[in-house]
């Protein structure tokens, strides 16, 4: 076999390439999320990178960084609001643990609200493009979260996978973030094709 022989890509090799790109994108998302409130912008940049990859459009680290910078102006506010929601849910959990009357109900409502907000945030990040307003994206993503429960449960499963990965082998959670971004992209594409 000649050294310069070209191997024709197969569907399996193309899928493996997307899987490898998801893992790499997870590392990029983790690095960009080190600012904690930058998580939405990092996921938006990661999702856009994966959309380019699955669309067979070039792109790499530089495009990811450019998208991250473009998503950051409104994205950090979304991240801050998200952490505020987590803090409220933590207070709800403390009410449950303290045995306050109505605590279990308040705790359950708070937990479901945080999960719903996280799913809406992932769905908004999955469709983000430069110039989009986060408020508009989140409003539309909130509607899709409720109207497409199958896709929403898929994203909840992805988040649970990241949490379980982090609990079992902490470094494994980093590349899995890319798989969650890919799941969000797939859920949004599925929703778009159905409507």
C-alpha cells in the first residue's frame, strides 16, 4: 500500500470524528467555563462549533474563542442568573432539611424550576449565533422546553451523565460536557425538523 494512498471516509469514521470533536469541545467548554458565570457563553460557542463540524464547515479553536467572546456580553448575565437560581434552590433544600411546614413541596418546586431553567439554558445555547439576544433565545427555549418534553428529558439525562461522571471520575466530566452540548444541538435540530 502506498504511503500517499487516501482512505475514503466511511459513515463510521465520520461519526467517530464527530465523537472525538465532542470530547475536544468538552475540554474547550470546561476551560471557557472557569469564570463560572461564563458557562452559557462557553456552551453557546461549543454548540456553534459542533454545528459547524456536523455541517462540514471548517472551524477550530480560533472560531470557538471568537464565538465565546461574541456570546459573553449577554451570556455572563445568564450565567449569573443561573447561579442565583441555584442559590435559591439551595435555600429550598435547606428548608426541606429543617423540616419546615411545606418544605418538601417548596423543595420539589425549586428543584424542578432549576432543572427547567438549566434545560432552557442549554437549548438557548444550542441555537445561539453571533448577534442573537440571550433574552429572546431564552424565551423561545423556555417554550420549547415545555412543548418538547422528550428533548428536554434527553438534556436532563445528559446533565445527570455529567454529574455521575464527575462523582465517579472527576476528569471524565470535562470531555462529557461536549457530549451534552452535542445532545443540545441534536435536540434542537430534531425540534426544528419536526416544526
